[in-house]
C-alpha cells in the first residue's frame, strides 16, 4: 500500500502548525542548558535538543519564519521539498530535500539561526514528510512568523517569493 499524506498525519497524530503544514514533537531532552550558558538572544534555559515530524501536503507551505537556533531538516518520505532561506545580508539560498543526489538533493539540511526561511513541496499533487531537529531545543518564544510587508521592506529583491510564502 502506497502511503499518502493523510496516512502519516493519522499515524503520527500530527496537528496543524501556524506556519503551515502539520507537526508533532517527538523528542525533548530531559536535560536543560541554563540561561547563563546560552547566547544572549535566549531568555531562559533550553532543552539540550528537540525534534519534530513535519509534513507539508499539496499546495500548503511553511511560511517564512525565523528561529533563534539552527534547525536541521531531515527528509523521510514523499516528494522533494525546497527550503528557501534568506540571510541577514539578503542572500537567498535554496536547498532541495530528497533522495536524488545526482541532481543536488540532500537528506539533511541546516538552516542557520536568524535566517528567514520557508518551504514548499515541489510536487503539488504529493506531500513531503520531514523531521526537524534543534539544539538548543525549540521554545515558542524563539519562533517569529514573518509579516509580508516587513519582509518585503527588508528584502525587496525577494518580493515575489515573499508574496508566495507568507500568510499575512
């Protein structure tokens, strides 16, 4: 039986994410890093690491957002997925998660802390099931959802992409 997006959503009990797609946290380290041992951008202690399953299906997308820690994306199943990342200097990079290494696809990709990034499935009739790992671990106060007007003002050269991959 070929598995589809709804199979994975049900199998892993994924729920909607405000950035788009579906997710569920599957790991949170029981140990924490004290605030004093973290960079100033963090306010409070953080778990050593966290990880989630994340699924995008069809025309849904992960809207531009920013995190305070690096995030590692891992490809698991479905169609290829493109991650679009804009650094502080406005340079856009694109990473394709998938299994066709001869065409530049990769199983893992790192989005550095502070980059604005978004993602979408490359085949709108399919889905992409990935995992995301962060260290130090994810906390919602470290997540910032991009606002279209603000991002276009900061990165006007990427207006078309920002229009496509933001929700407000």
